[in-house]
């Protein structure tokens, strides 16, 4: 059988081999090895008209790793963005399936006589278990290891190995207040306080999740060594079940049949109840469903709510699972109708009789900063003939413009909204302090749209200091002696990169807000802090202490992002939303107070249409070493350039129909960074 294999480097190999199963080979994993090279994982993506004979090609799985429909959807979306589909394929493939052939060493039968102490140490080390040759050479030195191989004391051999993706999770080992007290004098106090606050809210978190949230391995190790964090090799699944969800609420029985494209909008409880009904309905029809979430926090929350009433029909496929669990659930989903709750690790999973795809839109999830995952899921739904649903607090602006093509459902927030004036020097206004005092025993969430302690401001230059590496605004640490960059992780002394003068604090971040609230009210288990409003649960009161800085970045969608931040905050507030602002006269806030999202959308769309901005045009941000001025001489595009320490940044605006041609032109220039808006 002649097969077309997609390789990890984005290339295609054509081979002729025996396929051991009766069904189609497309989607199966292959352990592919060429002479004089190490083996690697490949995926069968089609049939070839010929190929290199490989009679010993290995197929390690009895079922396909993905389906032809998934591959076709990936090809379609890749073409729209002028990208290589096979590089996207391996971007989505979980590392647990990416096996490769590696070189190991073991001890031979030859007796180690007349060897020096160092050589005996190496042989003793290897005798305990097989060792990777590369790691052994790093530990003891390449020369001595190779000498022991040449002398016949060590024997090299090759073997297929699966990457080590075993699960390691962390939880607080002491009470939150004790942990906070014990890090008060730490040099990295603000990072440790944020890490402790995060873990107190989520109960436990995996190593991968902590890295994704911006926490450093050094801080995690620091708290673990000091006994403030406990390490769990396997996440306790019983912690994922929320006891409150055992109380079944009364639910309406009849819901209208969904169209092919559907938007479910509104506050958290409404979204959750609607999702439960839809999943119950699709399973009753003998179909399967995929529920995609980008964030691990939301996956945890949904799992605790859905597990109680879906039971074994719910399969979670995300970074929360060990490699053994992920592989088991991957193939279980092909054997029975089920609901897969997954992150991007689940996007190639070939479910049985897929009838519904749900996408929770916490952000704009993209592959390689270019391909919108929602477009891929929409295309996948078409190939399966499945219903496609977007769950969000607000509709994406682009879909609102195309409203006639989508069915809508809306359960708007019902909380009371109060907008308060805040002086620039204040963290908490007098009215905010009064409201907190009146509701001390309720569940309160405090939001500040900035990490760290505050912006780093240079009085001599008169503006916020910018990162010398990427140009983003710098953030001052709590001890005022260092600054850091949220975008590129740059760190340095609290001195202006331009004039060398001292930097002082301007505004405030989440760490300063934590300090201020704790100073006035003490540390409380019912006080929660975050930088963004996350779906997953509701709070009695949500206090947006500072989000005006969203408007400080002059970008076409700043108003939309500001309104969306506040609206999402309202969607997780049970009783009241309190917004502190220095911009009380901003018309956006009037729409918020009236819970009038559609009024805001109509005004914003009218402005963008007049100024030829997305969604009526397309924008690409690209960074190159140098940008040739004649790049688009044959295309009607608008280009704005600026110089940065890392090259030239170009902002390119053009008609949406030209997207593919513009991308093809840019790829030839080998950009350092590229983002499609």
C-alpha cells in the first residue's frame, strides 16, 4: 500500500508498506525510520501514487490517531492562511504521541577490571537502569563515556521512547495566611504572594498550568523547599467534583432545536445550564460532543459541574491528565459516544459520531499566532455535519456584523452596576472601602488589569519606561529596586533605559491592590484576586479596581476590549459589579450601567466602518530584520513602519479578500514574528 506520511518537520514522505488493519490507513500513527537516521513519529495523511519500499514500517496503535475529516479541516484552514498544514498538525498533536528513537547505553557483561574510580562510578550509575547516552555524556563528559563504549564496558543501543509527560501538581501545604506571613520578607515577595493567592483559589495546579499562568519554576521550587507547597504526582480527581453541583436545580425540559451555527451568550450560570441541556440532548440522540476551552481553569470548573450528571460519559483531555490517562481517553472516545472536555490537546481526537462542537471563547485562541482555532472547529463541524456553538459573554464583533447567518440566545447579567470615581493616587476609593466593609462575609473578587506592583515611571523623561528589548511598558517590583517586562521577561535595575535616571511607581498592579486590601481588612478566604475576569464561577460582588489602562494602548479595538472586560466582570457577578475609574464620563460606562451591550456594539461598528477598520478590513502585525519598501508594490495595502531594538515592525491594513496573497508575500521574507488580527 502506497502511503503519504506527514513528518514533524512539515515535509511529506511517500512510502510503500504493508498496512495491518482492514480500515483506511489515513489518520494512523507510524514509527518512521530512514537509514542512518533516528526514527520519528509520522502520521498517514493520504494515499500516494508510489513510494520507497519500507516493509518493516511500524503501526503502534490499533486505532487511528486522528480522522480524515480532521486532516481535511486542517488543510482547508491552512490554505486560507497560506500555511503548511503539517506544521499545524504537529502543533496540535499531544506530546504523548510524539515518540522518537533515542540512543541509550547499558552495562556489558565484561568485568570492569583495572578501571579508575571515575569509570567505575559511571558503570555503577548505568547498572542501576538504562541511561540516555546524551544525558550520560552531559553528566560525566563525552570523552570518558565514549572511551568506555570503545573498550566494551558500555553498550549503546537505540529504542523508541515516549516523552516523559508525567503529571506533577502542586497545592498549598499550609493555610493561606500562614503562607503569606512566611514570605513577607522574601526578595521576590510580590511573585510569591501572587503564586500563593492563585493556588488558594484553584486548590491545586499542574506544573504546566503554573508556567502558562506566568509563574516561574524558581518560585515554585522555592515555596516547595520551604514546605509551603506540597507536590502531588497524580492530581486527585475527587477534588475536581464540586459538592454544590450535587444539588440538582430545576430545569426546563424543552429547548428549541439548534441551527448549524449558533451563539450562546450571557452570564455564567445561564451558559452552564444551557450547556448541560445540550450535552444531555446530544447523548440521547446517540451522538458525541466536543467542548473546547483554551484555559485550564475553565476546564477544571466545567469538569466539576459536568462530571456529576454525565458520569463516565465525560472524558477530560488536557494538560491536567498524565500521559497514560490521555492516551487511554483518546482511544476510549473512539469506542463509545461521549462528551470530550478538552484543551487544544484534544483538537485532533477522532470521536465517534461527533454531533456537536462547543467552543468557549475566553480569548481569541490561535495557532502560531495566525490561525484562529475557532475557524478550524467551524470547518471541522462542517465535515462532520455537526452543530457548531460559540459560548461567550459577548458575540465576536465579526460575527455580530454577519448576524443573519447565526442563531442567537442571550441570558444577560442581572447584577447591579455601580461606577465610582477614583483619584489617580488611590487604590481604593472611599465608597469602595465602604462597600467592602458592608459585604465582608460575601464572596468578593478584586480585579486589576495589571500584574506586578505598578508601572515604572521616569520623572526626568516624563513618561513610562519602555522595555529596551521589545518596547513594552516596564513594571516596577514591590521593593522598587528592579523592573521587569511582562512581554519578553526582561529584568533590570530600576533605572530609565533612556536617561539612566531613577524610576518611580505610577499607577498600581494586582500586587499593590492585594497589599492595600489586606492592610485594611486582613487576609480572608472569601477574598479573591485576579488580573482578568475568568468564566468558571460566580461571586457575590466583583470589584474592578483598575482597568482604565486598557484604553492607554492606542489600538483599533481598545474600546471593545475595555467594554468586554467590564461586561465579562458583570457576567460573573451575582449581586453587584463595582467599577472604579478615572474616566467616569466615558460613554462606554453608560452602556455598561444600562447593561446595553448592543448599543455599544452599534456605535463601535459604525466608527470602524467609517475608518475602514476590522472586521471590515484585515490587519497584520509583522516584525522583520529589515522591511523592503517595495514589498507590496503590486497590492493595494496600507503599511506603517516603526523601528524597534529587535528590527522593524510593520502594521499592514488591507481588504480581507487579499489575506492569502499578503501572507504568502510575508512568508517569503521569513518574519521574526507575525500576528493576524
